[in-house]
C-alpha cells in the first residue's frame, strides 16, 4: 500500500504534468491564432496586389531571407529539419492562397524521392504532379500561368543537355536550389532546382546559373570555375560541341566569367544565364 509520502509525490507530479499540458495548450492556441492573423494579412495583401495588376506571388529572395533568419536563431529540442519544413509549407501554402499553382516533379529520377521532396517543401495544399523527364517538366511550367517545376540537378546521361530548354530569355528559369539547408543527413538531400517562368525583380541572385556552349573541353575549366568560387554542375556533349552548366557567385556574373575565360584563352564560347538562386544555409557543425 503506497505511503502518504509516495502519494504526495505522485500528486505533485500529476499537478506538474497538468500545468505543463495547460502550457502546451496555451502555446498551441497562440500559434493557431498567429497563423490565422497571418492569413488576414495575406488577405489584405491580395487586395492590394489586385489593384496593382497581375504579377507573380513568388518571392524567392524574401523567402530565403525569412528562412535564413529563422534557422540562424533556432535552438532547442525541435529538429532543424522540422522547422525548415514547417516554414516552407507555411510560405508555400499562403503563396498558393494568393495565386494557385502546381508543382511538376520529374519522375524519371525517382518518383518516390521527388514526391517526398515536393511534399517536404510545399506541403499538401499545393497540388504536386508527376511528370516524366526534365524536358516535360520545363514544358509544363512554360505552358502554365504560374506553376513550378522540380528537377534533380544530377540527371541521367540520356537527359542530354536538359538545361538548354532554359536558355531562351522567355523560357522558365531556375529560381531556387533545394534543399535550402546544406547539412549531412538532410531528409531530402539530393540537390534539386526549382524552375518557374521568369520572375524579374523578385529573384535572388546570390548564385547565378549559366549555360556554356563551346567547341571542346578546355583544361582550364578545372581551374577557372572553382577559382571564381563556382562549381560545374553538369556537362554533356552533342553534335554542336560541349555544354556545361555552372553556378557562380552573383557578384561575378556572366561578365566576370567571360573575362576569366578570355584571360585563359578560352575562345568561341557562348554563355547564357538560365537562372539564379539564394545561397544555401550552411548548418554549422560542432566538434
């Protein structure tokens, strides 16, 4: 039979648990009210934008700034991946409320993974549509009034020069690189690009992505791209010559890339910008 002291300890623990559950309920209620308040602000925003005329609801530069500040100040028990996904879904859902859109994801790379990535970043309110092949994804975005496309950066060899479909000035462009958080063990770690019809002033230009077309491989590429702080993302050859997809810092840009190549006597090259995106958030590791 429990002693009076044991009963007292049990009653005290029950009271503490009850108080903590009440605190959780209070926090849940506050979060819900804040989300509803955010919805009210978005509703007002929709009215203002309607008076300004048609335009894109996507703001990649602002989204990156919101996430970067959020992730930089985050601490505690809640995993960073969860925070990233929650805010991605909040942003995507309220963007969808402003302007309905769908996300086309490439099933040629791995339908299950790409669908998981689409849901991680856009949630379940935004329709996600399986589409076979990068060319078909880009074409679907081009034919839409505001859809997004999700493409794996590492494409199979049969995809060829898939980024050539982004080169025309009026063609869809890269607006984001996912995942935004760069860390080992990310739940959807495979590098991907988000493409959209051109966004003009709302795009982030931390990193510029360029398509290069040249007659042959030059050894200097092994040095010049990393020296500029960039990376070669993909390469493919066809009857025209060699094609490269490179990412370079925004402050370097096309002109800086062209100057660096000219200084190394790399000639007969065509460069076209196929998009830009925010720099990834590098998660600091502790040792």
